[in-house]
C-alpha cells in the first residue's frame, strides 16, 4: 500500500507542472497504452513500427525512472500490475488532453481535425451511427472515428480509463453513477420485429405474451433489452424459450425475415425511413417501470476535445428531433 501511495505521489508531481508536460512525453504514454491493450511487447512493437528490443528498453527505462515495475512478464506476454493500472490511467488521461489541445489548435487554424472514440450498444451499428458519422464527416472530413461494441459496465469502464470519449448505452433507468455524466437521454420502447407476411404483422401494438406463441430469436445475455424481456415474461409466469440467440442484430433480422420467428429491437436500431426496411416492426407494450433509456454519456468533469464535443452535440440534436427525450 505504501508503494502504491508513493507511485501516486510521483505521478501527481510528474504531471502537475505544465512545464514538465511536453509533447515529447506522449511517445512513452502511447507505448505503455499500446502494450496494455495488446498484452504483448512484440505485438505492440509491430503496431508502433519499432523493434521489440527497442520498445522493451524504453519500458525498462520508464520502470527504472518510476522506481516501480508496471508490467508483469507472463509467458509470451505481459500484463499491467496494480502500479501499472495507476500509470496507464494517468497516461491515457494525458493522451486525451493532448488530443483535445491538438483539436483546439487545429480548429483555430481552420483544419478541423480530431478523433472521436465511441463505445456503444451493438444495435446502433447498422443504421444510426453510420448515418451520424457520415453526416458529421461530410462537414469535417479530417475527423476520424473509432467504434467499440460494449454495453453496461464495460462501456462505463471505457469512459473511466479514457479508452472512449463517448458512450451510448441502453439501461433500465436514469444514470446514477457519480463519476459519469449523461449528456442526453432517449426513451426507447421495444419493437417486435417480424417478416412482412407474419400472422401478427397487421397488429398496431403487441404484448410479449402474444409473441410467445411463435418462435423467438432473441439477443443474447448480457443485454439490457433481453433483461427487460425476461422481467416482462416473469410477470406473466411465462418464461422465454428462444429457439435462437445472437448478439448480432443483423443476423437476427435476416433470420426472422425467413419465417414466423419474432425478434426485438430498439427504435434507434431501425432505419428512420421504414420504406427502406424489409421487415415489420410493431411497438411492444411494457409496464412503465420497464421502459428502457438510451444514454449518451461521458466521464464527468472531463472536457472533451472539439471533435468529440461537436459530435455529441450533433447526436443530442438528432435525439431531440427524432426521439422522445427525458
């Protein structure tokens, strides 16, 4: 415990002074971040386009400077130890701040460059995010994006360790995590998805028990959408018995289009123009306490770089114009 306290004080001193934080330090930050993500000095060296021996020397030099080992050598790879976890979070924070500064400087010069990293529910990948990113890059073509599929606590952890700027996560209720901030919240009633010639396709609304008379193709666990369906089924004492489960919503859509199976999705996972959708989607009636919410979130008190802040603003405006927001 004393050792961890000492390394924290060292890091606090090392990064507290603007005179010490110079751009040349960013290289070793990226080295440590890349090794931690790949779990291998060799793989990280390939990605960073340097030799494994040179990268290993830089890490040993850093560990010598810190006075602490930050990586454990295991078999053919490495992993962060407890001290290393402290170091990598600090390094990622500094890399994020550097990107924000570069984005602001580019914006002043009119170049408008930047990078936006997003973690999101898989349902957003088919229609919503591709359209939103295309719209944004039509105005700012030099901004790049990185999209990771995570949900729930995994998505929240990506905000906490600076792996992502923004998160789009589907939950039961309002976000109550003290260290995270909900930028915008969208109500998402669940939709039943089926073939156009399905026996239920002419209904205006459905209850889950109506759907349980047919084969069910459901999203896998853990998925907040699946959790809501399971809780709804438990209230009618009729357990869900899917004939197929998958985390890929495109696969589920393609499957239900072939027969009488039914799946379920969020409105944000469907095209805004249903004329381009070859399935039928019908709202599912749920009790009020099971209504799901989609949160656009960021780490609390973190100042986003210009590109990420602008994209968050674009998403918020789209939510307000297209969906029921809280």
